[in-house]
C-alpha cells in the first residue's frame, strides 16, 4: 500500500486534564500517514483519484483546534476516524504530541494505527 503523509502540522488548541490546560490553548503537533493505492491517481494524474492532503490537513486542523479533548489518545482517535472517512484511505497512523508538556522532554504524545472496517 502507498502512503500519503502530513508532517509536523502545528495547531493550537485545548488539550489536557489540568485546570490551566483547559483555559489556555497550547501547541499540538500532529503527524498523519494515510495508506491507499495510488496506482489510479498516478495513471490519471487527476486529483479526484488522490487523497487530497490539503483538504485532509484542514479537517484535522479544524478538529484539533476545536475538540478540547482531555487526552492525546482521544484526539488521536478522533483524527484517525476523520482520515478513515476519506474514501481511498484504508489505514492510518496518527501521532499527536504536546511539545514542552514534560520538563526536559522535547515532546510527549501518542501514536496510533487504525484500519478501515471491512
């Protein structure tokens, strides 16, 4: 299977369990890799046969900025579901990070993998 990716999408949103995290937006770093067959897209050179990474990035960004989830796990799962709603996508890997959330660590987060049912 082929991969289309969105690397280091930096958004600002509410995420976390502590009171201060619920009041102030913070950086959320998102990486998405979607898996699909790009053979037809390569043959036709037509965007309708591609995973439109620009449109997908906008959906991911909008959700991450407005969801106000408590955990990175929940946000990652939301984003995976959004990706799997795209017709061509068969599998997705989503990585959600909170840069600077832990002292002395560049970033912390979670990476999940989900597949289309059926």
